[in-house]
C-alpha cells in the first residue's frame, strides 16, 4: 500500500560509532506510508543499532532521521513514540498479571490524550477503529486470560496489538517470530498485512526467519557492515550470489 507521496520515514546517511567500532556506516533507507519492508542481514551488521537510532535510544554520530517530513534525530524516545513510532523488542513486554482485554484497554487509554487515568471506570476509549484487526487474530478468544498464561505466539500478537491501538503510524518490529511454530509465524504474517491494509500503518521488520520473510512478501533491505548491501524483492535478493555467499547460503 505505497502512496507514491514523499517518504514517510527517511534514514539519511546515518553513521554510528562506538569508540573505534563503526556500527552504522552511511546507512540510508526510505519507507512510504502504509508500506512494509523487512531488514535482513547477519548478526552484528547493525540492524538493532538502526532501530535504536530511529526510536531515539541512540543519538547517531552523524546523519539524520526524518519522520512524516520532520527531523526527529535527537528527540527522546518518549517524544518519538508520541509522534507515532512504536517499537516492539525481541522479548515481549506486556502486563503479565492483567488479562488480554485489560492490556489492550490500558494501551488504548494511555494513548488517548483526552482520557484521564481513571477513565476506564467511565467506559474507556472507542474500540471501533481496531475491532476488525483484533477480530482477525485469536486475541479476542483469549480476552479473559492473564497475559502470563498465553501461548508464545498469542503473546507476541498481543504486544503488536498494544502498539497498534496507540494509533502508531509506524511499527518497528524486532524479530517478531522468534521461537514460533509455523502456524504462529503465519498468524504474525497475517496480522502485519492486516494492520497495513486496514489501518494504513507502515511497518519495518527485522527478521532472520526466511520462511517468514518469504510469506510476508514485502521488499527486502539487506544490511552488511552497517550499510545497505542491496534492496529488492525476495526473488531478486535470493538470486544475488553475494548475498547467498554472505548470508543466504541455506535458502531454497
């Protein structure tokens, strides 16, 4: 769902040095509104460092990040989150003692600036925008179950849902299918596609599971040594001899 308008997210010539180590070396990418892209590359190539720069957890040595036309380089993670960028880390972070429904209610209420802390007692926010997305997952059938008791795949879906219901415009997902079965992986693929198609949310994904990458069907960005080695669709990337040798030697 690419709009053809100016890039929604622009990472421009980002360099990130840690002492004598260069983790990002002129890194650049663009993402349109409602577009999904997947970043792949070997461990240590700078993928997580890139997410840390975009989300404000790291201030780059040089370069600039633009979101929705505004420079966000140097803003705090809290301000970047309020601007519409939400990040999921590799380890799910939810309220274990609360039910699925309560987790979702708290996320929605915290994002609704016109609600007071105790607004849940007065009915809470409107669910109509997110109902169809939640209905396409298995979250509703687990609504009364504490998050601590959820299967791994449902727990991962819940964390993505918590980002979506905050009205985030861009999701940063770091290995969302780690440790999942094939069926659980398929559910995450469908959830990401649904979020994009129904809500127009852009998604940038870091992933090692090439089965997931293939099923997602989005453009790929291959990172190597802190920069983009190549960008293209799955078929083109998988046929590149350099990438096969460096990273995808096991690909079908």
